[in-house]
């Protein structure tokens, strides 16, 4: 096998190396497994299917050796799947003990698309319990002297969530591609904290069948990879849409900025955004200041009501279909994360929400009437706001710092409701409105040395255009350097 720089290998490069017989699928799988075992302290994996992956790789290699040229886009390539997305024959615990026994017999449709494209499923990634959190600090995962999934660049910090293991494994250069899920930022948060790319697609664009749910209005599967170009390839496989390339020039691309996304930013993030805006301007991007005074109030009215309004029924229906021996109440009794257990007992089961819209404290009210009003009034108004602003200012996207602050220390305190609200604040409006949103790695922080990323919200069903713009921007930004700990060769 020729020397391969696995610390900087992209999905597209891995595909090209395999197709040209420069690297075998067996070698790719073996190196992925070696790297996974070399970083136990990340707690990135819920399970590994070593035999299944090696057998699939041997089959891919044999076909290529026999003279059959690869025709499938992901032939022979290891891919990691979040542990709430069904892969036949692999456990699907959703990060909680009550579902540890569940092994699906069928692939989720998104997984079936990847399998049909030749992907090899290396295993399932760790996650925040039942996807109800943004840190990945799940006590279920304990290895290498650490608790919970950890950041690839600094294991004392959170990986972000809820697609925590995907972010850590990609950031640590263990895998080149992964699929996660996003309800309020769950592919974009760990992507940003670990220096990789991700896409939350337009709501409903990907099938949600065979995915452990939170809230069907806001839930979606989303691709994660080293680069936006890699995300484009994964999105192309899942969506079945034609290939897009980077826009030929950033000249004339119009990206809006608005005050909503500047709340609560720390000093390093504020300086980062000044630098990245200046860099984009020099590359030809037109930065347009837009006024969106109703963005915050509409988002605040919608976000929590949507989740609590749908959570119990969605989880109950999922359990009835796939795990009929488990009820929501039985699942709740076995939850290992204190904040998730409180979520279920305080809000989900009694169908209650805080009177002030989800900030915690104070009295609780029945969620039903609020949910009905939000679906009838505020959510459509938020969606219309996006349409109006994009049309009025001829925008290609709204741009902001993916995260307002750096990843915090990994401990139970990080899982507070206040920190959850802070972590999802910038990504919540796009999640509620159902528009596509893409996180792009930019650089390491000048002071912290931690990954810094921007996020761009697009127009509904404008996913491929958004990816095309993102691919052009990442050429300006360059590749994110790998973390300081390099897996020994």
C-alpha cells in the first residue's frame, strides 16, 4: 500500500484511492479500526462491527481485483452511523440502557441508500442519551479514564451533541464520513467543536423512518465529513440528486448577517467572526446587514413547544413499532443522564412546558394549546420571515458563527438547561423553520487552538446550492489542521 496521509485523508480522496487500486478497502477498514482502538478516551463508538466491516471490505477488494470497475459512489469506504439510525444487524441503543437489546433487522432508508452505494458500516457512534442534549456527556460511555464523548482536539472538553461520537471520530481523523441526526443543532454542534463539516438538510428531504425520534417536525438525519465537498458526496448519495460543484466565483455571492446571532459570543469568537467576514469580503462575497427583529421572539415561541408537543407521542410510536416490550415510562426509569431523566419526568411524560417558553424555572403549563398555536401561527411566520428576508436582500444565505463560545469542560455541569440553550441558540431558528443549514470549519482559534466554524442557513430546498457555495468558501479557508495528538503509525 502506498503511503497515505490518513491524518488529512478526505472521503473523496479515499474513494479515488480505492477506485485506482492504490489502496484496498481492507487497508482502509483496518486503519480505521486501528485508529478507533488507539483513541479509547474519546468514547466515540457505541459499538464496532469489525468482522462485518472486514468481510465487506474483502468482497469489495475481490470485485475490483476480478476486473469489475467500481460503479458505486462509496464502494469499499468505511462509514460511521449514529446509534439512533437503524443499521440491520447492529445494535441501536440510542445511547440508553432500555434499548441496548434492540438490533434492527432492516436498514433505515438513509442507510439503505448508503449501502446501495457500496458503503461499509464500521460501527455505531456514541451520542447524547436519546439525543436529548448538546454535549455528549453520557455516563453510559466510560473508557480511557474519561466519562462521556470527548473533543478530538482537547479531551478535557465536550465533543458536542447529540451526534457526539461522529464529531469526535471525524475530528480525530478516525473516519472520513458519518451520518448523524439533527433536531436543534445535533450534527452542526459536534462538527463545529471538532473541526469538520456537516449539513442539516431541508426538513423532510431525508426519510426519518428507522430513526429514534425526538420531534418529527424538527428531526432530520444529516451527513458529517471532513469537508463540505465530502458532505456533498454523502448528500448526493442519500438524496439521489445530481452532482454539484463549487460555484465558479464567490463574486456576487450575498450572505446576510443579523444581530440575533451575535448574542452571548465570547471574545475569541467575536474576533474570529470579524476576521472571517473580512476574509470572505476579500474573496468577493458581499456581506449584507439585515434587520430581523422578530427572529428571536418567533424562535423562542416555537422551539420548546414543538419538541415537548411531539416528544412523548413520537417516542411512544417508535417503541410500539420497534421495541414493543418497552414503554416510555420504562425507558425513563432506566435513563442514566440526570438531565435527560429530568427532561422526561418534568416535561415529556406530563406533557408540560415552562410557562415562559422553555428557559426553566417558574410554573409549568400544558403544552397542547401552545403547540397547536405554534404550528398554526408562529412557525409559519418564522418560515415566511426567512422567505421574505432572502427575497428582499437577494441572499444566498445567512452567515454566523456556528457556536457562540468554545467547547466547555466535560462534566455534568455542562449538561445544564442554560448551557443547552446557549449551545443551540444560533442553530435553533433554521431547525424550527426547517431550512437547510451547513457548518463549515474555518481555522483554529488564535488563543485557544480549538476549531472555529461558521454556519450558513439557506433557503428551503436550496440544499445543493448551499453546498455549492460552501465548497467554494472552503477553498478560501483551507483545511482544518488535525488535532495535536496524532495516532502513531
